[in-house]
């Protein structure tokens, strides 16, 4: 990974301020940014795992959601000013996710910050949840979605998929890439599970999402499952991603992260 980062840095240093990124450099830039996992993969029953960082996760039972089940976007993407503690299974240290809220009830906007990335979301007057942009903490590169990428409709019903499509624009300083990259995300209510996490044992709804992005010379696919406890928001996330740059597979990655206790509202 260090070699990839060094190569990317050399390309960045060669760019002139204000110049447009070349298609190849833009592809590498965008894929580097998207190595950061979305807070959104296959879902076979999971064995109990417990690590020193407090991370544990087990799917005890799975069943199909009720045929008439429906979930509001506020359940899948709750809007509240919080500081949450999370941990990835296999990592040594937990990390914080901070959420701040701005705007009005008609045009609600919030920022979710974690060590690797910052994302800006909004909730429209009709209740849609949309992703406006995300910024990589390591180099400040920003991926902007035009129009903002739809993440959840006002009401998501069992048996139906929600799909959002956007054009992708990558920005680093004065360099802007407009070479026609496209992103698409689909999400559905997939299962009603009994799970065990550091927060205890309880029932949770599982939402499965597929995010794809294509730019010149590169593409990526991320499959994510998010377990949501109604009234409390996401409590566990599992993701699997594959990135192709110029026909090569520089990265296949999977991760499971869980929310830890001691999560609360910010003052």
C-alpha cells in the first residue's frame, strides 16, 4: 500500500496547480479516495468473534422481513449530533465517528467525520437521504456527486430496491476531473436478524447495498450489509470491495465494524 501511495504522490507532485487531472491520474486519485469504506456484503451466519478492542459480532438467526415491512429513512440514516465509538474486527484500537447537524427541517444537512474520511449528507424536504460529497483525510481529495447520490427514500418497503445514480467529480485543490465518471447505489431491506454485538443481543433489520463506480481506466464495487436497531440506528456494518485500475486488481478488502457502548449526544 505504501508503494501505491508513493506512486500516487509522485503523480500529484507532477500536476500543475489549476490543471485538469489526466484520465489515468484521475482514475488512480478517485480509486485511492474510495478505498475508504462507506458506512453501508454477503451475509452468511457469522461466528462469535471478540477482540481486545471490544469488537464482537454474531448473527444468531436470520429470517425474511415481513411482507408488509417498511422503514423510514430516519431509521436507516438517523440525523442527530453524536459522538459514536466503533471498532473493526481484527484492528487493535477503536475509533470515533462524529456527526454534526446544520440546516433547517426543510433542508437538513449533516457531516459525518471519522479518522479516514468526512462525508456530507442532506435530507430533502420529501425525506430522501442524499450524499453530497466525501473528502479523504489523507490528502484532502474530494469526490462530489452530481446530482447528490440517493441513499434512502422516505420509505423503504420490503421487496423493493432503491437506486440512485450520479456523475462523479473529483477535486484536489485547483485540479478538477470531469471525465464522466459515474456512480450507482442500490439498497434493499433484506432480512430481520437476531444479532449479538458489544451493545448486547437484540433484533435488527439488515439492509444490503451495492455501490459501483466507473471512471476512465478504473472501476470499483462495494457490497455492504448494515444492521440497524430500530430507534437506535446502525449497530454493525460488513463490507466487501473490489477495485480495478487499468485491468489490475490492486485491492480486495473486507471489513466488519461494530458500534461500541459509550455513544451519546454531543453537548
